[in-house]
C-alpha cells in the first residue's frame, strides 16, 4: 500500500497538466515499512529526458537524475520508494512498455491527463516475477 498526502497527489496532478501533451515523470521519496507499506514524504519532479518526438507516450529519467534523486533522498534519510508519470489522453493503467521497464518493490503511480486535465490517479506494484502489475491501494496520509 502507498501512502500519499492530498498535497502530494495534487503535485503529481499539476505536473501532469503542466507537461501535457507530453508525459511527466518524477520520483516518490519516502520510507518502506516492514509490513510493505510505503509512505511518501516528498514528490520530486524530474524533467522528461526522452527526445521530443517520443515524449507524448514515453518518459525517461536519466541515470544522472536518478543518482541526484538517490543522493537527495539519502541526505534526508529517505529512499526512492517509487516513480510517477502521466498518461496523456490514456487511462492510468500501465502499458507494455511500463511493464518492461519496471522493477518489483517500487510503487508506480500513473495519472491520466485528458485534454490537459488530470483525472484518475492509480498506483501499481509489479509482481515479484515481473509478469504483471497489480493495483496498489493509495491511502491518504
């Protein structure tokens, strides 16, 4: 289960709307609990580094940006607990591309942005064998 505050969810929605019609992306920084709960402490927007022609349906976080996020998280005694991105004019459901590039344990939050307006926000967690995503409950923190 993923804990997100209303303010954090609003920040993800706003990022999706600001980057529309392209995909936005960012990191979820927080803590892992022994019971599997992930608590988001901070949302860290990242610029989509994908080439212009592919930004509409793909995002890329460069290794340098990921390292910057990891360093920042560690300086605050946090971990990267997941990632978020938007699906412009598509549902908040992982694509085959998302499945191919995900890792177990992390939360994958997707916000659907239709005609510039953020809609459904869903979190997903990858099955340990990487075969599929399962819906992950979002609890308001």
